[in-house]
């Protein structure tokens, strides 16, 4: 019961209000845009947190080389031994036992306790470009562009199973609930896109049971929620629940947005809750997205030659379509685009699966690299290609069902553009492709290098959390990989 002379609580929760109104915020978005542009007979929209966020690192710690990142994640763990790291010795030892001195005491996933047999690379390698980089015959189109990117053959990570390895690759720690690198980047730099999210995620699958990717891999963690990645679909509506429902008039939309704005501002004034401020900003973003997203997703303005360059199939969620969308997003000022191709977990049938998924991936990645270059965008767009780990030099299974297990002690990634030196091969694994033996690059070093290229000092870029100055690169030492910088 209420106390004597105490006023009853007449407040209405935001979700209750929206549920009872029967109207969508996406519909309100269109109303705001129509009113702003003089296309609806309603009053001018109320400004909702319209100030442009310049980023937490403003001015930048140093002059940036890159202003955006496109990360093509080959989820499941592509084999370095069939992509960018030839091993003649492993070919020579194919079918023989792996020396116990190599594997003794090492972490192994599904092959633990089993007989370990060497499995040579499943295709040949060829030399490309003036740099003479060796790239597998599964990737001839990327190979032809070898002078424009750096191959890092000495990547190492700390998690041997998929989900924690993705978490470590994305967040710099295996602990769930921490901010992803895309969230860190948009928090640090803001976005140049006023009508699109600063951090966008897209996924595709082909060929086999796809590697599951949890939405928390692009979460904002303890950073403000506005920096969380937004998943776009490349089939159907790109963003769910943005379109306004049928039968809603402009006047109704205008009334809804004004009322929601008033309620949220009142709540912000009384509670000083940063989540409320985030909601106001996201409402405004939703309003603007209602017209920008359909235009973004309409690929009819792309030439047939460009569609073929990527292997893009408009309206389908393929790696080619997603890579083309990534270019269009960065072109519009989006800061970080994460493209997941979820087909690379080859415990069995590696020969057939590689023959199936490599051609579209090769076309898409090479198409994106070439298209960025010809449009003058590669100079300030950092492109990264790789997975959460590599695959073992030992085979798993037998005959035509043979594959490779997870491997964390040495694998390859490719970086291009945004201050990266082309035609460089950095680091090396041993003759088996097991250990990174020259210039190892930890995932934290990858993050440090990315931040450095974006004009951010990775050691000074922090956020207060639980009494600590948290960093993307964590508490362990992380170095910028300077030999691959232009």
C-alpha cells in the first residue's frame, strides 16, 4: 500500500507504451525523415541526440593510415597448409607418423590420444607477383594480387575450440561479455555514417554444416550499447523491424516519435542513465536507416562487371554479395564491417569441401581487394582475411573422408590496404607447419596493429571497468607488427 498523502505511481514503462501504441519505431523514423524533407504535412521533427559523436580518441593519438576496417572471417578455421603456407617436408612425409617430439605435451582438440599421421597439403602452391609470394592453387585470383597484401604466416592464438577462439579473436580475451573489436573501434573513432550503424556484421554459409556464430561475438560488452554491431541480412529485408507497418499515417508516426522522445528525455533527466541516452541515439539512427538501408541493399546500380568481379548474386547471402555490401557500407562511412563466411571447419572431407568453397571465396576476396583499389578506397581501408585458428599438419579420419583438426600454434592471415605494405610475407612456421618459429604474431598483436593503423595508441586506448583501465589488447604485452607496415 502507498503511504498517506503519497501520490500514486502514474508512470508508464517505455515498452508498455510502445506495445499499447501498436506503432513501430521504424515507422516513426520515416515520419521524421518526411517531415524534415518537407514531404509530409506534419511539424518538423524533434531533434533526438543529433550531435555527431567524434569518438573517444579525438584528436587521434597519431596520424591514421586507415579510417575503416573490413574483416573477412573464414569461420571454422581455414587450413594454412592449403592456403598461404606451403610445406614441402610435410608433402614428403605424407602418410608417415608425426614425430612425437613435435606434438608431445601440446594441446590437441579431437585428435587427442589418437595416432598422429602427417597429411601433406592437398594442392600445389604457385609463386605470384614480383614479390614471388607462394599461394595455393585453391586461391589463384588472390594469388594474382599478391603484390598488394601482406601474408602473416606466424599467427598464434590461445583457444583451441571454436567459440572461445572466436571470442578471443573478436574481443582479445576468451571471457564472454567483453566488447568486440568492432565495438572498440567505433567507440574510439565514431562513425562517418549518419544514417547507418558504425559497426555492421554479415554472415554467409556454403558447402557444409556452418560454424555457428553467436551474436555476442559483435557485442558492445561494457561499452555503451550504441557501439554494438548490427547484423545485416543480404536476403530479404537487410534489417528486421525497421520498416513501418502498413496503415500507419504520417501524423500518427509524428505523434509517436514526439511522445517517445518526451518520455525518454524525462527519464534521462531524472535517472541520468547512459542506457537511456543510448536509446535516444538509436531511435534517431533507426529513423534515418529507414530510407538509407533499402538504397544500400539495392544493387541495381552496380554494373554486371562489378557483380561478376565479386561473384555477387543480389538478394542472396553469399560471401560475394556480402563482400560487395561491405564495400558499399564503407563507401557510406561505416567504420567496421565484419563478414563471416561460416564454412571452414574441415574435420573430414577437406578435399571436396575446399574445392567447393574456395572458388567463391577466392573470387569474393580478390574482387573486394581489386574493387577497393580501383576506387581509391584501399589506401584508407584495412582489409583482413583469416579465421579463428588454423588446422593441424596431422590428418583426421581416413581415405576421401580425411580432414584436419583445430590448430593454434601457427597459422596464416592476410592483411591489405590502410597502411599495410604489399608483397610482404612475415614470419614462418616450422617445416611441418606446426609451430610459429619466426616472428610469432599473437591475436593481441593483430589488434594492436589494427588500432595503430587507425590512429590509436593501443596502450592508451582504455575504458574504466571494475576498477581497471580495460583495453582491447588486454593486460598481456601486445606489439604493433611494424615489418608489415608501409
